[in-house]
C-alpha cells in the first residue's frame, strides 16, 4: 500500500506549481551521497501527461490556473531502479482550507481526516504572504493562526500525534538571502507550537522555488524557470517525507527481526526437546522434520529482513546528508546538525 503525503496551503501558496515542477525535476533523478540515482516517477501515463502538460504550459510562459478539484498523484520512488516505496501526494484545492461555504463541508472534513493517515504533513506558505505578514499585514498574519488551528485540530482528532511536519516557504525567489533568513525566523516564531522544545515533533523548514525572478503578470510567467533536479530545493519536501517513512519502516523491520529471532529460539528449544525424547516413541510420533522446517523458515525471514534493513539504513544515510543540506530539521525543538 502506498504511503500518503498531504500538502496544505491557502489558495495561491504554490502547491500545484511545486508538484508540477518537482515531478519534472525528480523524474530525472537525483544522485544521492552513495552515488546511486533516486527517481520519483508516476507509473500512470495519464497522470504523467497531466503533470507534463502543466509544466509545458509554464515553459511556454503561462502559470497554471488554480486547482478547483483536489487531486491525488501516485508516485513510485526508486533508488538504483529498486522500488523503495509508493507514495500518494494529495494536492488539496487551496480554497477549501479557509472556506466557510456549507457546500464545502464534506470535502473539508475529508481534508481534516486526511491528517490521521498521512505519513507527512507539508504546510505551504508563499514568500509574498510571509513578507506581507512580516510587514504587519493582519490577514497575512492570520494565515499562521489558521495553520496553528489546523494543527490543533490534527492533535485533537488524530490517533498518532507525531506525524512529521515540513513547513515550506514557497516562491523563495521573491526573497533576498537576508529576507529568507528573516522569514525563517519569523515562521519559527509564529509556529512555536511546532518548533519549540518539548513537543517531540519532527519538523522541517525549507525554502523552495521554481526558478529566479519569476513574476505573474495576468497569468503570464516571466523570469527564469529552472526545474533541474538539484535546483530550488525541489526535492527537499519529498526527501523529508521519505526519510520519515523509511525511518518508520526501519523500526518495524527491526521489530519483525526480533519476533523472528524469538520464534527461531523457541523452535531450537523445541528441536532439542524433540531430539532428547525416547527414540522408540519418536518412531511413532516424530516432529523433527516439521520443527526443522520452522527453523529454516525463521532463518529465511531473518535473512530477508536483515537485507532489507541494510538497504534501508544505507539509503537513509544517503538521504540524510542531502536533506540537511537543503532544510533545517528540528526534533523536539533541537536543530539536527550534519
Ligand atoms: N515567484 C514565484 N512565484 C510562484 C512560484 N510558484 C508559484 N508561483 C506563483 O503562485 C501562483 C499560485 O501557484 P499555485 O501553485 O497555483 O498555487 P496553489 O497553492 O496550487 O493554489 P490553489 O490551487 O488555489 O490551491 C502561481 O500562479 C505563480 O504566480 C515560484 O516558485 N516563484
Ligand atoms: Mg493548486
């Protein structure tokens, strides 16, 4: 089954454009620290076409229209051609998040429910709005309150309380390096609920952009579009999510190995008991073959799981370095250093 990554952001915060650009960037693949290529590609030709067409439109100088229906994209993540995992990325229509229209209630409640089965929550804030909020714009500031309330609703309704969150400062090309640093501090301050110590949360903060000096003039795209795999931190929100999904998988694989080792131990004890039984009785009631089969099965499962664990651990190490070069990551309020 695919893991789920959910993107939330007000209308115009850049979610769809990010997905269109990311899907082009990551289909080319990124070379990780271990020199292996990681690719994120949709296995569905129609979706591939839809993503490509949207990108092509941008190349031809037009921004895509806002999203009026939420869309889920399916992606396969491969490292050196081996399928690491399948992920579904849901791009909720932005208008939904802050709509008070009664007609939107059903879809809205689906959005709120999506918190609980998502492996990572990605919050989008456009640089234009963050800049306005920093300059005192009340509505733009309210945007942060809105997300804090959204997170509160996740805490209240979700069974798991430690889903990692990445805050994405999108359209980062609108900011100078200094403004970007200030924006990071501002975001961390506005979202203390996530970034403060004692929260036990894993939280990431990154800035993404689709190019340089991009502007929107009545729908026309001007500036330099750059969706190379290593540009504009396009891979970072995805790598952050994968890092979490893989960490969880490592935990569960370790648990599986421990269980198989316990069964192996029990089977070995059973074999010893069997072999020490009276040989005359064993002619009529012999369990040796069955127990040996059990032992072989445990050994095979342990072997397979140890192989998987090794592969997951080495992929995780390769992703970690790349991730930390493009994002600030905090665990329980402490910044993780390379
Ligand atoms: N400068 C700059 N502008 C961007 C970038 N990405 C998106 N934009 C601008 O932001 C606008 C909105 O982007 P969308 O991706 O459509 O926003 P959305 O969050 O999907 O909005 P809804 O579909 O309404 O939820 C675009 O039309 C562009 O004008 C970027 O990287 N840099
Ligand atoms: Mg959209």
